[in-house]
């Protein structure tokens, strides 16, 4: 028979548990969470993302506000779609949001990951980024590659001339991808990999790498569905690309090691520089083989797609806006009057060119969503954000915010002519490359390539659409990967300017 003491003890314990649960629930309910649209069991808000998540999130933001909490499977995700929210996350509380969400595909492709873009915040990341900023992408180093940029943009011009001679339509998308890939090959690896089977294989690897980085991996948000990737071939493809890129870069690194040239602080490609850093080990940062490979792959994944995409969208908008195109061409010719070509020194005297590229970046942010992760519990603009919450800052939505930009859907470079606003991470209404600790370290490198290629093309050629199509009929559909590209290749007819 149960004693009255046992019954009393049980009731006391039950009361204690219920009171504790009530207090916990009450405490939780006092948290001020961002607004959230209705969600479904298990999948959360996945069904609301659609085929173009950046556009879907902009629409949800218009309904629920610039700070919004979504649920992707089992993961809470904070959406930040205002300049004020971006500034708070990437500047005021940059340290609290310095982490990147863990993702299984980049972890495999970047050997850990051991790169800069996807590696979690910590000592390794700080050291790796320092090497990139101080050794690979500093202003002096970027200037040292001017000959490479001039030679590769000259080859771009020659390919356009060849198409004219053969009465062919010019595929600018293909030419931009090829040029940026060749520039990066020479800068990072010491030579181009564009001919024969070797070149074909390397180009395929880069394309596959960029495609995989844009794949949504359901297993990262719904671990109970991770098995799907074993059956749909995703895991196998990731492992294949990682293994092939690893083997290719190991061959490149061995080639560099066998060279009997003397290391020089002024010369050498990225592999040479990283091998020298590894040899000297001055900072105490152990640069392992996987680190070298991961950092080099970073350069291709971040540099090729974003640079070619920006050039593509800029030419797209210039063709759609003939008055802007004429105005920019007039500036290029005025600055280069009496010269046979554009050189990098001329770019400093082309403010409208810079305005055109800024406006292109505003209207077509190459990377529409910038992921972060909260390191600790914090409060952002009055809302409580728990440690481990994923964050998506939305530069695409911010740069189309009518509270910041007049006529935000229109291409108007003139808005930047008398403005100090830039895209280097200091003005949070325009952050196509991010900001703060996790901002892109290669902005300066990409800037010169874009400006030189665009100025030289407009100096030498006139462009129109094939088959007499009108500028306003130009297709602007988007294809989404790690960047937002045109869905279809940009095909034009080129004619010599002189």
C-alpha cells in the first residue's frame, strides 16, 4: 500500500515540475522575437522561398518588416532586409555575427573547410584571411598584375573582332566567363588552363564547383532527410569534384615546387606566395597543403562567377538604356582622346564609368543573400536573437528599398555622380560584397578587371541586339546559383567604332 508520504512527495515533485515549466514558458514568452509568417510542420517556411529566394524574401519582407524570423526545417533563420539591420549585424555587432553557418557541401569542397569564405570564425580563419589580405590581395599586389589584365582584356577584344570577321553573333556571357577565368588562372596558378583536354577539364571543374556551391542541401536543415543526397547523386558529385580539384591543384603545386626560380616579394603567382608563406612560417600560422588548395579554390569560386556576372549585367543594362551607353562611351573617348586604347591609368578619370558599375551592383547584387550566424545571445533593433541563429542579410532587397533609393527599379547611374556612396562595405544601403569581418577581401582586384574590360569594349565597339530586336525587349530572366546570373546567354552584334 502506497504511503501518504509517497503520495505527498509525488505531488510536491509534480507541482515543482509544472511550476518550473510555467516559469520557463513565461520567460520564453517574454522574449521579443521578430515577426514571422505562418509555417508548416517539419519544413517550416521552406515552401515560401520559391525558385528565386531573394525575390521571395523581398516580398515577405514587404509584408512582415525588415527584420523577420523564418524556420528552415529545424533551423531558425533571421532575415535582415534593411540598411539599418545590416549595419547593426555587420558593423555594430559584427563580432557577435562573425560566424558562418556550417554547410556540408563547402566543408567537403574546401577540405574542412580550410578556406576563408566558409570557414567558421576563429583563429584559423583570422590567420587565413590575414594571409589573403596581406600577401595575395593587397593594393601593391593587385597593381602588379596590371599586365595580365591588359593582355587578357586585349584577347577579349580580339575574340570580338574575330566574331565580326566571321559575321557571328557575340556570346558575351561566354567571353566574360573565359576572360575572368584566364585572368584568375594566370594570377593564382601562374598560367592559363584553357587549351586541350587539360583546359577543358579545368573549365568543367570550375563550373561544377560554382554550381555545387549554389545547391540547396536539404540535409543541412533537415538532418533526417540527409540520406536523400546519397540517392540523388549529390554526395557522389561533391566528392568527385573535391577529389578532382584536389588532384589538379596538387599537380600545380608540385610544378611550382620544382621550379628553380628565386622567390621574389614583387613577383610570383598566388601558389608561389602561399608556398613562400608556408616555408617562412613567420606568423606561426601553419599553412598546410589543404589550406593552400582551399584558398586557391576560394579565389576561383568567389572571383570568376561574381566578376563575369557583374560584367554581364552591366552590359545588359547598357544595351537596355542606349542614352546611358552613349554617355559612357563619350566619357571613355573624351578621356582617351588621341590614344589608340584605354589603359588602367585612364580609369581614374572616368567617374561615369564608376557610377555605371555602382548602379549595376545596386540593381543586380551578384550575391543576393549573405549568410552569417549568431555566436551568442544578443538583441538587434529591439529583437532578441539566440546564439546559433542563422542570419541572411539581403543586399538585393536592401539595394531596391524605396526608403533609400529613388525609383529603385530603374537603372540610373547619375544617382552616384554627386554621391559618396560606395560598395566597399561602409554604406549599408549598397553592400553587394558584404561588410565587416566577413566582407569580400577581393573587391579591389575585381574592380579593376571590371572597369578595364568595360571601358576597352566601349572604346572599340558598338553593340546592338541580333535580328533587329529592340533594347527594351532584352530578356532579363534570372538563373540562381551562388550568384544571380542571366538565365540565357547575352548575345549581341558587335561593330567596330572606328
